[in-house]
């Protein structure tokens, strides 16, 4: 069974994010004064072949730890959903 | 009231994603044969000052259309949540 793993990676709170500051300034220049802070990050979608969602989540978590995320400066969130659900939603 | 807007941006289906292919190959080299496809993208967190979540969502959608997303080659998803909820969750 196929699952779609979604991973969001952002810099930890204390790590300076110059790209985010630049985007915030650009938003202000476009009159979006409501934007008080912008943090940028990375996003990954991984199609995983697994027997069930628990196994897919476990594999995705291992992938994050080994390759996708640098735990020194980054934090991440991930979740897994069956592919069928994803396709009907888009 | 403050809201946290979360935006995920990925390349559209037909657009070649060489970074995703490279990551997939790296995962295979790390014995993650379950990873069948990897798509990469961007992730933004925007702190928005707004009267209610409907207004915050509207503003975030405008920010996506004007600056954060290139609709020619990218698709995006966004949602908004109150900041309090986010802080208690982390």
C-alpha cells in the first residue's frame, strides 16, 4: 500500500532566518502590514510503500533523522496519509 | 489577534524536480527502498495580525498570490491557526 509522507522543516527559534526577514520586508512593501514575522523552511513529499500507516510513519521518521533534517539547527513535523485520500482531495 | 499561517509550496506534477530525484537516490543509497518518489518544495510560516481567522486566511491567500507562489509552475496549500494553539502544541 502506498502512503504520502509530508515533511515540513524549519529553522529552530534561535537560528537567524535572513530569507524570512527579506520576505517580510517584501510583504510590507506590498502593503501587507499584517505580516509580523516570516519564517522559511523546506517541504518534502515522499511516496512510501508500506504495509500500514504505522510502518510508513516509522520509515519517514527514520528518513528525517538520517537525511532530510539537520537536528542541530532545524525542527520538523511529519505526517503520513494514504495516497488514495490525497488523490481524491486534489 | 495573532494567527500563524502555514504555506506549503511544491512544483506542479509535470515540472521536473531534480532535487527530489537526488534525494530519492540518496534515500535508496541509505537502504530506504520504500521511498518511491520524492518531491521537494518550500514552506513558509507567517505570523498575521487579524481580527479573525477568516480575515487572516484571506490575507494569507493574497500574500501567496502576490509573492510567495509562482502559479505558473507551483501549487500551494495554506491554512491558518491561532497562535495560542500553536504554542501549546509545541
